[in-house]
C-alpha cells in the first residue's frame, strides 16, 4: 500500500526538514517507510510512503 502526505507552506528549510523528519518518524511507527519526497516551488512538500510489510491477499 502506498500513502501520500502533503506538508503545507513552510518557506524555511530548517522548519521543512524538521516537519519531514517528524512525519517520517510518525509513519515509521505505523509501519510505513518514506520512499520519496519532493519539495515544490510553493514551499510545500509531498511525501510518499510505502507500507513495509504488506500482508498477502
């Protein structure tokens, strides 16, 4: 399973890095790994997570 999250307008790099790190840690505790991160020209970020251990169907 893949899940996308958006971090809203955060123009300062240090603050953006802290928000990305915080969200990545929260999602890791739920079993998701950060696989991609894109910072937009509008000072937002798009994070893509993948569930680490998907159950077979």
